[in-house]
C-alpha cells in the first residue's frame, strides 16, 4: 500500500522525520509530498526543502537507507488528484495536539467526500509537540537554539542564511 505524507516542510523538523519513519515501518511505499503554491515564496526554495528532507532522512537511524521512501514536488492542485495520479490509497498526517486535529479533520472529510481517499492520523512524539516549521523559523531568526529540533542539515542551512 502506498501512502502520502503531505506538507510544506519549510523547513523539515525532527517531528516530520519521526512521522515519515513510522509511516515507512507501516506501509510498502511512502511518498513525502512537498506541497507548495508556486505563486508564493517559502523560506527555502522547494528544491532545497527536498534536499533537506533527504539529508534529514539519511541522518535518522530509522530511515537511513530505507528504500520505500520517495520525495516529490507537488505544485498546487488537489491532494486527492495527486494521490489518484500516483496510486496512493491513503494520506498519513501526524498530529501534535487537538488544534492540529481540528485543522486536519475537515480536510480529511472533504478528501473522503471527493474521492473516498482515507486520511490516517498518528499522534506525534510528545517530545516534539511544540515544534512547528513556523515556530522553528521564528525562534531561529531571533537567535534561539533550535538544535535537536531540526536535522543537522537544516540547522546548517538556516545558519548559512
């Protein structure tokens, strides 16, 4: 079974890597879908986000060398169409809190309404409950220490900016 883990990954965090590692242990194929709006500029360009995800997966002991994880650039459109086009039968989302669930549930229900695409939710590791890409960017910009919350390659890339 093929599952999609969609997100902006701007930047990828250790929480993201944890969810992808757990997905890789459960599914035959995992596609990390870097979803973005081509009209908007993110903190990192999409090609760099993909490189940072690759580096983060290579760093992680659970995903280093995994051959069932792919990374794809998804520029706009409906997630259900993308999943249909690549033959994915489900979407997997990590949840940090009830706030994430409240945000994700309507999208999951709409996806199921549109094409019967199922969305599976897994609880995030409680150690990373406070970690989000936007908070990582803000804390780093203000000089805070984000080591241990992002892969080493992300920290290096953020320090270089």
